[in-house]
């Protein structure tokens, strides 16, 4: 991979960690129904992130995500759209997992996502093809004064998983605001 010395993630590490995290959470927290459908808080997110493709600057990406009011055990469906300043647009549907961290007085959480999707425009050409899989991890804090809102730092990786002959990687690091509704 060109630019590997500056790339954050080169393979499916986050995707593998997502499924380990999700299945472990299901086994520990949902013993009566590992993936039973449950009501959950609906919320949306807005994020902005710096992007790199194969370790080279790819501008900025903005993304809006929606989490409907349902979960399947620890898995939360997520639908998202995004656009980059480099001319690419993105849409995906997948799953997220969030876990509250009880580390004292600071109300932290850890989240992971696995979202297959489609890139359109220049980014699709630069990533080897339109189909990509986004896997991400975030660490954030619950904002007590805003009734369920959260703020997090998010990092993700997208690639086509070697479905195409060119498998460039897109990485982003940014901030995300979660707002319940």
C-alpha cells in the first residue's frame, strides 16, 4: 500500500474488532436473546472529519447518520450519507454497537460500526470501485446537560475488501455529535 507509513489502518482490523465486540456484547449483555429485537432511542449524528486515501490528503468529509428506534441485541441499524470535498458522495446501511464505560465521574462510551455502502464520483475511482465497507471506532462522552446527546472522536477505514483489482484505503478522523429525537 502506497503511503503506508502515514496510513492509520491498512486492513480489516476494525471490521474484525467490530464483530468481536458485537458478539461479545451480545453474549454478556443479552443472555436471554442474543439478537432479540428491542426498542431503542432514535438519534441522528452529524460528523466532520479529515480524510486520507492511501496516506495522502483527501480533503474533508461530512456525514449524517440515522439510528432508528430499534436494536437487535447489541446491534443498532444505521443509515448514512456523506460527501467529501474531493468530489465523492457516499451512502451506506449497516450496524453499530455502543457500550457505556463506567470509569468514574466521566460518562464515557465506546462505539463501533460496520457499514457497507457505495461511493460515487471521484472517490469511487480512487478507491478502486463504488462498493466499500466502512468500519469505525469512536470514543465519546455523554453530554448530561443535553438530554442524551453525545460528543465523540471517530476514526474509520473504508476499502472494497479486495473485490476490485485496486483496493485503496480511505481513512478519516473527526468529531461526531449525537442528538436524540
